[in-house]
C-alpha cells in the first residue's frame, strides 16, 4: 500500500492525497513535479531511479473499502532537502539514460 507521503522531500511543499503534481520513484520517494523537473532532472537523489505521477487514492468508498478512510495517507514528513551540487553531479551521469534502463 502506498504511503502517500504528505510533502515534497526537497521543498516541503504540501502534497495532499489528491495532489496531481506529486511524483514518486519505485521506493516511494516523494517530490513535487516542480522539484523533479527543475532540481532533480528526473533522477531520484536517493536511488537514482526516475519518477512517475503518484496515483490518487479514492477519497470515498467506491468499492470494498479501498479509500482514504480505510487506508489513510501518511502524516510523517520526510523533509530532506537535496544538495544541489551533489544532485547535478548525480543527474549528469544518469539523465541521458532512460529510467527503465538505469
């Protein structure tokens, strides 16, 4: 079950469960689309993988209790601002490689 982390790990911008600009890597590292595009260069600073849009969990019970009430979003903030110099170096070696080939 996805945690649906509440904020961008870099800029700490709120990313509520219904946010359409929340991006995640395969380890659920969570960043806003702006940071992924402008700061991270689509390279996760934690694992080196790429990002995709985070799915939206239904806010109400549409079928079988698979909704936010039964599976609430995480409230644990993971604010770990990225070192821009280190990120540029990491991204320089990986951005030319498609995420599915890293």
